[in-house]
C-alpha cells in the first residue's frame, strides 16, 4: 500500500488540458452537486435499496455524478442483460477462520501508523442507456485528500468503459486510463463534512463509535457493520489494528457467510465473506487480502430483480489499498 500520488500526478499530466485545466475551479453545476451531497452526510439515514448503482458517501459521491450518467429508470423498462461474472471461490472456511488468518497477517504486514485522511479508490459502476438497452462498465480511479478544517481535494480519472460481458476486460488487473480528468475538485475549509472528523483510535470502543457515526445501529447485522465501514473506508485509510477491529465486529455480528479464497479484479489473492441486507434486496461481498489481512474491496449483488438488473447481477465493485500499478 502507498500514499504516493505519483501515478495520479502522471495521469493528470497526461490528461487533455483543454478539457480540465489542472488549476481550474469547479463549475457551478459541480459546486451545486457537491454542496447537495455534503449536506446529505450531516445526518446519516437508514439505507434503502437505491436505484442509483453504488454506495459512495460524502464528496466521494461526486465521482458517481461526474463519471457515470445514470439513467432515469421507470417501471416500464425491461431488464438489461450483461453484468460482470461473479468471482470464483475455492476451499472451505468459516468466518472465524478468515478473520483469524487476517488478524495474524495484520500483525506482520505494513500499514499506516495512524488513520489517514487520504483514500485512493479503484471503482466500477454502470452507465445504463435505457432506450437502447445497453450497459457499460465505467471504471475510475479517485483520490480524496481532506484536512481537519474540511478543506481538501478530490481528483477522479475516468477509465475506458467496456462491455460487462467482456471477460478479458472484466478481469484485467488494472484500470486503463481514458486520459480524462473528469473531476478535479478543490474544497475550501468547511466544504467537506463527515460524521467523524478526528483521527480515530485503534480501540474497539472508538471504532464502534466511528461506525455508529456512519449509521451502524446498536445491534447490527453483518450487513450493517459492512455498510458502515464501507462508508468509513471511502474517507479514511485505516491502520492495521483498526482493520482488525472492523473484522472482529463483522465476525461478532454472526450472520456473514465465508466463501473461501479467490483472486479479486485487481489480481490480488483474497478471502471472501458475504453479507446480506435485512430486506433481502442485495448482498455485499467483503474481500480481505490474504497478503496483508486488510479489507481491500466490496462488491454488491442484486438479489431481487428490478427494472434494469436481473437477480444475481453484480452492480458495482470498489477496491482500496490501490497501488501505483493500478492505472495504465
């Protein structure tokens, strides 16, 4: 894992300067979108099954607004075929086995000394052309850095969209840059708001408090725990002891399902734990590195068919601990 921004800076330099100047201020539309999103994070609400694909929070959601033009969906729209194939898992294990192995790895692997207000994320969502019944996977690499005063910067580089049924592209171990900087948002003090501003301690009590600030209820399911820490990991790069606490909370919830081992969509060896929403609408797959023990990704699957996706469709995935070789 690295916090070096060399790859981001190289990609920014290679991007079309006429499209997005490096020092350009966000336009009125971007500012309005940002402000609306930031206001929505002040009081986290109980999550509902959303038509928008993905689960970004805070200013991170600008990525969705800027990169993917999600269609306005109506009940008359037929399901659109073509979504990525599920990861294939092998071997047998329990949640306790996976957590124990991960926590052993976390003791010996390298991680930040304290939680950092910088997050690099490789993520994928869908662009849906409802009229033509066409879906495209839209990858992106985003870097968010923010300060205690609420200032910061978010930069998003668009990847090259591809057909979700393209097995080679779908399983490539890098995001191919389109050369387009779709967002370079500089935030002034107070622009970035989050339920947790101070550096969290590694203690169990503090991590529980952080997750509750991000919407976890007092008696959480495994899905509640995962949903909350997904939001946290979109804003913070946590320490290894903090990842160990998150995994303990996930195990303690009691209703996660161990899937064995696999290789994630960035080519990394992982173990998987699946958690399901209480309404049965979606499930999330938590990916845990078999090298570091850290939580490195989450995938979301639709369990109940809707107007666009059939049951079993993978609608988004998001990866953290992204290294310099991720974007080509």
